[in-house]
C-alpha cells in the first residue's frame, strides 16, 4: 500500500512530513497518452465512488472511493482494475464538498494519463419529467433544482457535483443517469398513490430507486440464465439504503421504495414506511417542522434509532451481548422477508431471487435469516454455497434460483455515457 498526499497541508499516514509531489506517484500509471476515458461518478447518501473506463474497449481502468465513518469522510483510495491500491491519502476536508474538490485536483493532475471524453452522473431522480439518461444542460439543471423537494438529501449535492465538474472540465459532455429510470413502466396500481389526481402533476408518485443497480443485475442474469425476460424475478438491493424490485417479463412492476429513498424497508438510518399518523403525531406532539422531520426520518431513524448503529456488520458483532442490536437485525430481516412475499404475490410466483448491495452480496448470515422459512415459496439455500458467498446459493431442491451478485452501477453509467458519445445512426 502506498500512501501519499496531494497538498502540503495533508500528512502521510507513514511519515509525519508533507509530500509535495502533487499528483502522486506517476510510475503507477502508463506514461504515454492513453485512450480517452469515461468518468462514472456515483454519489450516495453516505458515499462517493468513481470509475474510469476506456472509451474504445469500455473496460474499467481504475476506480476509487472516499471512506467515511460517523458521517465524515476520512480518506480517499484509488485502485487499479485488479483492485490493488495505487494511491491513498487522508482528506483535509471531511465533507462531500471537500471530497469533490480534492478528487477534481487529483483528476487535473492525471489528465495526461486519463483524458476525459465524457462524465456520467448517478442522479437519484429527475422528478416526473426526467427518467431516461440525458445530456446535462442548464435546462436540466433548472429542472433538478425545481424538484429538490422530492429528494432534499441527494439532489443538492448532486447538482453541486455537476456544477463543480462543469467548471473544472469546461466543454466535457456530462450525462445524467436517473435511478428512477428502471421503474418508469410500473403499472398504475403500483405507481400512483390513492390521492387526488392533481397531486401527480407536482410529482407526488411512486418513483422507486436503485434503478442503475437493478439494470446491471438484469444484465448479469441475462448472462447466467436463459431467457431472463420470461422470469419472475425479485432483486434485493441491501445496503445502507435498501430496496427490492419485482421484475416480470423484463419490466419492473413494483418496488418497495416510493416517492423517496426513505420509504419501504427499515434501513441503517432511515425509517422505511410509516403510518401517516406517525408523521402527524410527530408534527403535533413534538412540534417538528418539515426539515426536522426529514432529518429525523432519513438520518436518525431505522436500525440506528433502535440499536445506536445502522451498520449491519457492527450489529452482527454486538448481537450476542446487546439485545437492541438483535432487535434491529430481526426487524431488518423480518421486513425483507415480508417484502419478498409481497412482491412474489404481486407477480403470481417467483423464479429467481437476487441479493446485491453491500449487505446482500457479502453477508451470508443476513441472507440466511431472510430466506429462513421461505421454503413455501420454493426458496431453499445451499448452506455451504451461501457461507462461501458463491454467486449461486440455492440448493438443488430449491424451486427458486437464488443468487448473490456484486452490483456495478458505474458500469451502467459508463454504458449510457458511451451511447451518447457514439449515437446509433
């Protein structure tokens, strides 16, 4: 592991003196000018990731992410296509603005190695106007600003990211890829709330999220299973944000999240679905305004509110000695199990169940607890395959194929960006 710094104000974790070699250690990268790159940016509620793809081969060259803890970003790492760390540095600014500023400076210092042809962004949603990927211009930015009220915890930072890269890389085409695109063909009974139709015009509909992840998983299934479009599929994206989608004949027909990423299942810090009376009570009894409610339900609820931590790995370590940790995990698995049953009912059956996301891909314990007692749906896990985190984890006797796939939202972003660089004639 090589730890470096990009600013004289930062410190190497090995040496306590500043390193002034702006741009890092160049012998880790090819010296000659390479093909232009597509930069895929993925800013989550508590994460920042990127991947650079070769325009000609569309293969990933490098990736990177900012590591966070306790709501603060601590360090940034860059890895090669094999996952080996190339560079790593402590962040001098701990918020997302600081992460963006330092990453842009890093890109600027490596323009010869990785010249940009296009930048793709994961955007949580574009309101009722934008679903399909689109070239970002001032009109698109204005639309996103208009719909901030639909995603106040995501859109402001995503707009800031777009503007920051527009200023730093003037003239480079930027593409918005919306997490809601995958769900845009849901039938009316799943898409609309039982409210007066006039509210739909202002964007009060069920959007669904994690769409880029679901799109990638459907591509993986196409490689693994013959004729996936004929399958009845549930994809469970389980991470700090968690949701599921029911896919029938290749179309997303229902999903657990609704108008915002706060809805659906209980999550690390988000409440999931609540009786409307709960919100009314909090407003009346606790005198909470809209901003306070938003902060409470998105950042201070869920498993964090129950057990003091929203991190599933931490809770699994604590559950033997902390009853609250066990309570939080039981609720998470119970709601996931209930969601699988509901989505299977919506499709009239189930052929394939896919776990993805940080928890879904890597936690064999959580997968086993969710699938326990679901044999009536035809879900039976092969214990050793599940423990080994194999891709196919269902037993031979299982009617339902159960998979655990790593997702790759950045690859989907890069594919959409590539299509704009090379439009079909």
